[in-house]
């Protein structure tokens, strides 16, 4: 009898201790958003977020490095023409994930936890459905899509092998990205880091096993399959975190409330971030198409595919910093704390510029060695070197534009956010890439991005003061 009583007491104490630990974790995460100095809060959230995104970049970099070991320029070109498809899928993810993160962050700042629960649960459920639809449609229309993005007859077979498993991965990627952004909104960046790093580690292990002759000998298809499995692991870890009750935001069927208003609120916030990815996909496709009439077109496309995956690392550094900024700014905006909001804006603006200057300097100095990591063909290395330098010559344009897009999203000025998301690789880049290569050949490809970046910087500088004014007016009116 005594043993039973003691065991019961021990069980109750253990349960209480675990519950108190969960509550303390929740309170600590809430304090980062509400009371910790904005600059410190942003850095605390940005460091693990950046590490997670850099681990995510490993998916693409490791695939490209291992594919380079196949000693096939056609294989590299095949992976290069699938990049626009990847970016389009990421843009669809971001419409819902980024929108839900900002809206849930505002709701938490306004102490509307039920609203945040409803937003995240509904968007995660919707992401599952959309992921399945994208998978089915992508597989059905795979060949015309790849040809539209610049795949030649030689490149197409391997491009299809790689793209097939990319579309399967959409089933896991869309809900995983929504869960990941929800974790950011509530400052639960540790679990996000663990999930993404675990997936990336599995990818690194499985890639050679699936690709090479001593393993399953699947070539580029094996690289894509390994990535799909690793992304499934990331989704499972994030789903476990939310279903285990350790999160501030709760996911449950009782919070699922699909409504036109909720979807529109999320989509209108998320579209600018998604449009950035869509414009990047279009720009990549246009660049591949501009290269096709030139001598060595397949070599240029192969080099450009390597460069774009390297550029993603730089993008993820800036995006990771912005993922530290966005929840702090959203929470302050929802709480109508104008001073805290503007402090976050100032620190983020300076941080974005510093980071992009550092990234640009590293890429310019190490351009040739970085390309050599993926391909030893002298022509590919030379094209890749100058493509990489041209892409980052004025890279602060990306940091400035992305930071201001996030800010306009946060304060509800979605039209201004949409405009900024369109300019760098859309409105400004596309005319240059259509015209300059026809006149200057491959040099025209090198010059297109710097020309677009000059116009982007001018536009962003012009909009900084209006951005701060709109934020103040909207907070005062709420």
C-alpha cells in the first residue's frame, strides 16, 4: 500500500515538474519577444534561425557537390534547370508560411492566443492539401515545365529524374515550412534548428549511398530521393514538437477554422515574400533561356546552376537574420509598442547591410575556389567565376529590399511590400536579361544583375522614410 502511494506521489511530482518546465520554457520565449532589448532579441533569434537555414542550404549544396563528382556537365545542367521549379514551390510555401508567421506574431503581441492557434492550425492543414495538389500537377506537367525552364534534349532525361522526387517532397515541405514559420513567430527557434539540421545531416549521409555505383547507383535521381527523405524527417520532428504540447501556439482540430477572411489575411501578408521567390525563379529561367543561343550554352547553364546554389547560402544568411527580426517586429506592432518597433527596424536595417557586404566580399574573393568545389571543367569554372561575382557585386540591394519587404508586410502595407518584392529580379532584372545578352553575349548576362541592383538600391532608399511613417500611422490608428 505504501509503495503504491509513494509511486503515485512520484508520478504526480514528475508530471508537475514536466508541466512547470514547459511553462517556464513558454514564459522565456514570450519574454524574448516582449521585454528583451530588440537588438539582443533579434540576434538571439537570428543565430539559430540562420544556422537552420544554412543547414537547409546543405540540401542543395551537397546535392550539387555530389553530382559534380559524377563528372557530367549534363547532370549539373539538369539540376540547374530544376532550380526554377524549386523556387516556385518555395514561393508557394512562403505565401502561407510567412503570412501565418506575421499574423500569428501580431496576434500573440495583442494577447490573442486563440487567434494564433486558429491561424497556425488552419494554415498547416491547408498546406497539406496544397502540397498534395502541387505534387500531382508537377508530375503530370513535368516535361513541358522543364522545357520551359531551358532544358535541352540532352539535359531533359536527368532533369526529369531529379524533378520527380522534388515534387514528392512538396507533400512534406509545405506543412513543414508552415510549422517552421509558426515556431519563428513564437520564438521557438531551437526546435526549428534541430529539425532542419537533422534533415540536412541525413541528406549528407544518404546522398552517396543512393547516387554512386557502390550503393544504389541512382545518379541524380538518388540525390533527389535522399533530399526528399531528409525533408520528411524535418517535418516529423516539427510535427512532434507541436503535437507534444511544448509550443506556445497550439495545433488541434478544434482550432481548424477555414474561412475566406483568414486565408485572405494570410495570403495578402505572405504574397510579397512569395513573389521574391517567384521573381528569382523567373529570373533564373530567363537567364537559362538567354544563354541557350550562345556558344557553350549547356556549360553556361551548368555554371549558372552552381552559382545559384551558392547564392542561396548568401540569401539564407540574410533571411536567417530577418527571421530573427520579423517575430520581434510583429510582436511589437501587435502590442502597439512604437519605440520597440522602430528600434528593431533600425537595428535590422544596419544588420542587413553589414551582412550583405560581408557575403559579397567572401564570394568575390573566393569565387574561383568555390566553383572548383563543384566542377573542374575550365570553361565551367571561368563562366561560374564571373557569374558569381556579377551576382553579388551590389548584393546590399538584396538585403535592403528584403528587409523593407518584411517590414511593409508586418505593418499591413501589403501593396508596398508587393512592389518591393517585384523590383529586383522582376521589374528591373528581366528587361536587362532580355536585352543585354543579345547585344553583348555572355557579358550581357554578367552585367544584368548589377544594373538591376543599382535601380533597386535607389528605389529602396527613396522608400525608407515612407516605410517608417506608415508604420507609425498604422500603429496609432489601431
